[in-house]
């Protein structure tokens, strides 16, 4: 499609949509789908038909994640944005009855509550608004217009300049400056260059990327296209976990539509820019989140990391210069190019710009997906947006960064959420899992849970990670069963330090973090375990 | 003539091992006299005394901790010893006695008491000590102060180590012995 | 390819080496000893054992000497309290991981792991031993594979894949469950790809791979053929 | 360049081998098609059997040990057939906090299966997942592709009793 055709198609779709007086948006993402949301959509359609309400009056539409998964299945109503919660197929008549008025009390979900009001939506701007399986919906929301402008009006250097100005940093966990990464790949000699999207979201308790792909797959694809143009890549891969069948299906649909409309393949938007994107399924290996392991996996090998340098930017997939970013990083790109790096840099803190998507889970009133500006405090996330821990329990810790992160106690809740602050607490930003624990959770048990995860996910190549995780797991078990001695505590601390310093890749280097933070903030629990053991 | 009061009290203990370390100890030959001049052997499989003394300065332990009896013994000995020395690979690293660990106790007993016998014998229940789930090196059970690896450590190594310990120093054994030496 | 000569400092000593040389190569040329385990001259590096980690001034992390290239003005420290502590722990972990019973091992006295323990002063293992139940494969006519003694250095995998070209060996499983395997994890003697060349046995640092008929302490390995062979076969890992 | 060895014949005249062959041919029968080929083999036949692995190795000219190494590296791949029903318990952090381990313990007590095992009667394979990404529904169990949200051990037991002996959907 040429830029004009993109504009034209978007225009037609917008006109079409403007004609409807009401749209019922039913979340059919993986959070609500198991709760019969597809059946709800069917019931709503049937009910509307039975009442003789045509599609031009009230359209029932399948959309992506509406955010508050814990209250799902969710239905949202346009144009007023009112929301219905815990909907069942049997509620269809009540919903249609209420079209002109407020939703009935038992279904009513207050959208003025902080959970919705305090979010800043960039990556999730279209989530829950557009039908993820329709290219037209994305176009009507302004999609691919930025790509067209970038390809026809900007040089690759200008694109990288804009990303650098935006201050965007990798959203997969590491926080490496995206602009710097892009310019390294752009400068690397060797062709063809390759671009990879890491959608192998592996942190347990994290589902940001799944949600983005299920809700707005074209945004990520557009981000990849812009990135490929900027670094000069012509081969693209999306490495996605096999455990996400719905995301895979929607991504496949989106790729097919993009190809059919000339947004992928040769001469994209009528320019000389070419990009093919292939989907590759991960097969359940957390370590494949590590760049070199992911590359090994796409190359058909065991997903074991190799020492860097050479970095993938110089020698990556099949030996070619390779850019790897994760889903959320790419999903930020279209907005940055649309509104400018300056605009993006205006959101967030000095060194952490823009927004971050978090998956809130655990002992918290509002379970779901949120997007917040960097710099917001943990307290605001947990107690304002998240609604605090459910009645009867007391907040104990918030875990960020999954198995590579740490548990942060109450006294640090006023810490702003940015890469450096979280790191200074011994945790990391991570990919966006945020698990809230109450006083019923034993922090040693939590540490051991993550250690078990790292132990079974260790690829086995280097001994500090392969055995260090096993030994730490064993020692933590001694604290839990009351057989730990003081020497075990010393050994545990030594191990943490050693595994962190000597492991080959990020998995091992960060595996001790949950132990280190619980030792730092919840030491009395370890001491009590020693005392209880009587040794 | 009475013994000088400063003579150190020395003990040796034999847990689950082949007694090779004790043989190597005896291989000190004439140097035993030199040791005897500075220490009194107050408890050992080599002497008659049956109960462990109230306090011993240096105890050399041969063998891994394999049975409930070993465990009881070594805990008692630790409480009544100033410097506890793991002597030889079995005490230091478990060595041959731990080769049964991957199999579990029952299959091992079955091999010895059922499969390879003409008449089945009753399982150990106390007079013959009951085996622990796994044989372990001494330091896995009680704190150990000095390690002398080797299978067995040579008489020279033992002599040097004991002499240093009697002189109140920690022996530096790296050049003299190793696992399996 | 004659590259530029770079100068750097290792343990305070001024040294020089060709561009593209690793810290380990330059150190060895200057008789500075850095302990290694998975490294064997003549094989591509794995960077897996972490024994050769060194401190490089200005680097945030410890770097493996075997794969880290020298740079002009680089300052390397190969020995420190911290490095010694980590190296010892690494060796302790390897001993705790499997059933290395030195006294009855075919390679007793000829073993790289044993030697490392001795030179690093590891006289006991603080970690809980794992005592895994592991197979001994004696199905091959000439060789034995004893997984109790394997340290997963991947030397056999590399020599078989890169030098012999048979790729009989690889690794199965992950984490602590990793095992080196022949073909589809079938008995070595039934392997269709194995050429019985025996290179894997010779490069194995411990008694995990040995020649049949050898008794305790009799299995000394012979590795001097390797750099020459690599060179003759056009490899560049010398 | 030396000519490549010929492609092997499929292990049997089962038509389904065509699916596996196609997945490899799509990527030029190159060694890098290995993971895709394993996915395809498992999707088609339910698990990775030895003839299948040999066929893949032969077609991609990949060493047997490399194929086996990759097949055993990834959680997703199974080398044994699964039971008639699959019960997957999510053990992601959200589900763990909400008692996923209790669910596993109770299933083991009742049916004598540990994770990655199949019950003696071949009815139920118990698996664990790292995270379904549906943490809002924790704890989550997936029984024969049906997602059970916010379940208790009693719920799981009722469902298992229901499907036992039934033909899966």
C-alpha cells in the first residue's frame, strides 16, 4: 500500500465507524476468553439481532485486553466508555437493556477509579479499543501512517536520532538504551542484517507482551518495520512462546494481512524498503530470553547462551548483524516516531523515559494489566491503582523483575519506578511482572520458589548457574524445614555473591537477586528459621 | 618418671573407613616415638581405652559417617575435642563409603543380606549399627577444623600435620597431599 | 594474518600480543598461569567452566580469559582474594555435583579437576554433595563413559564435532540434568556415527571417558596431537 | 561443494509424515529448521518418537545427538506419549502465591501422578506450565484445553472425575 492508500483506507474505516451509535467491545484476550467471553460476544450478537438492532446501530466487537483482568470478563461501551464487569452470557439482555443508561449495579464497573484514571497509555493505547484481527481497525486508529511517513520522509539516521532523543530503553528487563543499540547495528558491516522480536515472555507472573500481541499486534509489527528500516535489516523473526496460542494466532493473522496489503515483503509502501518477517515458536526455555540463547534457538540448536562479545549487533543470527528488542520496546516505536522523541522524553524521569506496562498479580484487589508513566511510586501502583491488598491481609512485599528481580518491602514503597531506583533496591525493572505478597507469604519460601525456577531453567552450560542454583535451593530448603545452621547462612551468602559474579549469562547473574533482597529486607525471617532449628 | 604436664592429648577414631589411614599413621614408624614424646594417645582403636575422654586436644577421624552409631560417636567426640581433624578421603570427602548413596539404603542392604548369601540374615537393628540414608563426610555432620585429604594420606603427610598441630600451627598441606593421593 | 601488536598489562607485568589474541593466550606466552578447565589448546572455546575468570580494570564484570580479546592498554589481574575464592567454589561445586571418587578413579593422578583442587587449595567441599544416580556406559568395544565423573566441559562434544567431524557427542537435558550423550542417547557401542577415533577420551579432563582395561590411576591422557591436527584440518583454534 | 546425501524416506507410509516433511522443506531442509520440525512432529504425532527423530535428523542432515539434545532441552517437547487427558497446572508466580503447589500435591495424592508423569491407567498426564499469562485467573488449571480459573483442589477433582473414561474433546 502506498501512503495515500493507507490514508484512504483509514479514512473509509473511520467514516464507517462514525456511523455507529454504539459499540460493545468484548475482551477476547486470554484473560477473559477462558471465562466465556467468546460466548458472551455471541450472546450479545444474538440478543441484538433478536431485538432487531442492526450492526450500524450497535456493533458487538471483539477487542483485546481491557486491563482489569481480575474483574473479567469485561465489556466496554462506546461512545461513553462505560464498562461492565464479571459478565456472563446470560447478562446479554441486561446489557442491551442498559444501552441508553448506566450499567446495572451488579455489572457496573467504575471507570473513574484510579485503576483507569491514573494510567498513561501509549503501548496499550489501542488495547481494548480495536479489533486485533482487523487491519482496518488499526489503520483507522492511525496505524501504519507513521511507517509511511518514516519511509518516505525520513532517513534511517533521522529515525535513530529520534529514538535516541526519546530516551527509550529496552523493555525486556535490561534497560539498554534502544537508540544506541540501533545505531550499533546500523553501523555494523555485513548483510543481510536481521531484526528479531523477542516475544518469548518467560517471567512467571508476567503477561504484558502476550496482552500487547493479543490486543494490538500491528503496533508491534509497525515498530519492527520502522526499526528494520532504521538499521537496514531485511530479514525479520518473531520468536514467540508456544504457550501463547491466541497471541500466535492473532500475530499470524496480522502478518498475513500486512503482507497482503504490501506492508511486509518487497517495496513496502512503494519504497525500496523490503522486510520479511517469520514467526518462530519457542519451546519453553526461559533462558531463551537471553539474546545469544534466543539466536541459538532460532538457528535450531539448544538454547544455550555464548560469551559476549561478539554482541549480536556485530555477529548475531547466522553470523549477521542482528537487532533484538522485545515486544513492548517495538510497540513504543510508532508513537515515538509519530509524536517525536521530545514528546516521549517529556514523560517519565531523568533517565527512564516514557511508560512501562506492568502485570499486577498476587495479593492485590485489582489484578490486571496497567501502563504507567516511569517515575510513579510503587505505593501509587500498589495502593492507588492496584487498590491495595484484599481485606484481612497486610501488605508485605512487592516483587518486580521475576526470577531476576527482588522483593521490595513496605518502607521502600515511595521509591519511584525507574531502572536505577529499582536496581538500587537490589531488584530490577524486569519485563513488567509485579507480584504483591501479603503477610501470609514466607519470604524464604518465595526466594526458594524463584530459585527452583532458575534451577530448572538453567541451561546447564556454566557451573555457577547449573550447580549454584541447586545448592542455593537446597540451603533455602534447610531454612524452611528447620535444619539450617549458621554455616548454611554464610554459605548461602557466599553462593549468592559467587553465582552473581561468575555466571555466563544474565539468568545466572541475576538468579541470586530474590535471595539477596529477602536477606536484605527480611533477615529476621532467616534468623528466626535458624533459631527454630536450634542450631 | 612422670610425664610432663604439657603433653597434648591425642585421639584417633575409626568410623566408616578401611583402616588404611590408621595403617598410614602407624607407617610413621620411628617417628611415632617423636610424636609420643609430645602427645599422649588417650583414645584410639590402637589402644585399649573404651570411653572417649572428657577433653582431647587433637582428634584424628578416619572414615565417613555412615551409621547411626557413627553419628552418635562423632557428635560426642566433637563436643569433647579441641581440634577435630578429618584424616583421609573418607572423612574429608566421603570417598568409597558414599558410593552407596546414589542407590539408597534398601537396595544396598538387599544386595548384601539377600542376594549374595546362602541363608538370608536379619537386617542390622542396633547391635550392628543401622545405616544412615546416606554416608557423609565428617564436616557435613559436625564442624571440622583441619582437613587432610588422601587415600590414605602418606605417613609423611600425617607426621607433618600432627607435628604442626602439636606446635599449635595450622598445617599447610597443599603441596603434600590431595584427594585420592 | 599478521595483525597489529597490542600492549597491555597482566598482573602488573607489561606484555604484548597480536590483536585478536585472548588474554589467556598472551598470559601463557608470558608464562603467567591462569587456571583453566574447559579450555584445551586446539579446540574452539566454550567459555563454560568459569575457572579462568580474571579482573579487567574498568570492566563491570569478571571476564573469561579464554574468550576475552586483549585490547591496547588493558590492565588484567589474574589473581586476587576474590578470584581465588570463586575458583575454589567453582571446583567445590564440580566435586559436589557428581560422584568423583578420586581414590578408585582410572584417572587418579592424571585428572585436571583433581589438579585444580590441589593447586587452588580445595581440601574439602563445603557444599552438600548431590550423589546423583548416574549410568556407566561400557558398551563400546574400547572405551568407557562414566557419567559420575563428567564435569560437562564439552571437550568431547567439541572435539568430536569440530575436529573429527562425527558429532557423535552432544548434551541432553538442561541444568543439573545435563548429560553428554552419543547419538540418540543410545549406548555408545551402538552409535552409528562414532568412528572410535578416541579423541574424546584423550581430551576428557577427568576419568569420565577412559580406555577399557585401565585400572585406578592408569588412565593418563595424551593431548599433544590436538593443536597440530587442528592446524592440518584447517581449523583456526590453535 | 560435495553433494548432499539423499533425503531419507519417512519411517512409515502414514500420510501424516507429509506434514512433518513440509515443515522442514519450507525452511529448505536446513539444520536451522530443527526446532520447527520438532514442533511439527509433536503436533502431528503427539510426542517425539525415535523413528521421527531419526527422520528429522536425516532430512536436515543434522547429527542425531544434536537432534536429541535439542529435543530434551525444551520443556515443550515430550519423548513419551501422553495420557488420554492432559492436566496442566500453572506454577507461575501468581498461581504459586495462590496455592498451585497444593493443587499438585492433591492431584498426586488422588491419582498417583507427579508432574511430567502419566497415571498408571494411561488416563491422565500431569504437566506444569511456567505461566499461562492469565494471572488474573490464578490459580489456573488447563484440562484438555479447557481453562479452569480460580480453582480449588475439589474443583480439579470434580473435573478430573468427569473426564476420566470419557473421550477427550
